[in-house]
C-alpha cells in the first residue's frame, strides 16, 4: 500500500496558526472552523487505519473535535504542534474504546466455489484479509509503536515531522520505528499472516 501524502504545512499557515488558536480559544467560530477544516482529515486517518468500521472512525473523529472545543481554553502549545495535541486526544479516545470492547472470536471463512469472476473476488478477499491482519497486529503494539508506524508509513511523514508530533528526538523516532516494525512482524507471524 502506498503511503498517504502527509498533510503539508505551508509556512504562511504555520505563521498564522498561533493567532487562529488564540482566536478559537476566545470563541471565534471562524477560527474553530479553520482548525476543524485543517485537521479533520489527519485525525480521521488516525482512526480509520486502526478501526474497521468507517462510521465509528467518523464518530470518534467528531468526538476529538468536541473535546478540542471543551479543552481549548486550557490548551498551551508547549513547543509541540497543535496536531500532536489532537492526536493525544484521539489516542485517549481509542484506548477508551478498546477498553470498553468485549473480546471477540474470529470465525474462519469457508472456501468459495470456483466460478467465473471468483478469482478477482478471491484476490480482493486475500488483500482484505492481509490488511485485516496488519490492523489486528498493529492493535497489539504499544501506542507509541502504532503512532510511529502511522505517521511514517501511512501518512508518509518524515522522521523530523514525526518527532515533532510525538514530542521525541529524531534518533528516538528511528529507534522506535525499528522496534515497531520488528514487533509488527512478530505479531503477524504469531497470527499466521506471514
């Protein structure tokens, strides 16, 4: 799967963002709208890669912005991007969601009959099964490991961008990425995906 292009930050947007955040903290609906428009897609992707249910990903994304509004008056940059703060809210929501879920049992699919057009269906099902396995294996990683893989490979962010979002040094990101990929491979082998 090709990485999703990172949400690039134009210098002029980065320069105005602190002012927009200040205005949003003061209740300016246009400023809140700007933040929503700017960060909806990255937050949605954060959930979508971790959840099979698109509606749930949309609901949790909406909840991030509800919480953003609730906590925005107390927000302080502390040297990290605003998106990093939103990802922290998203991570906490996701952890709450997982904690509330009962453990499910996976039932294997029966072999489909061989008929015209079934080969394409089988290939699509195999690709979906591989993706499902990656998703399940990622859920067994630590939150930091999940985040580094998400930012680096699914969003296509650089080591430096990932470091800023995660509040770590670039060398720590490289080491974390290495450990995360090794752990992902182990989990996929344990699950019989590789």
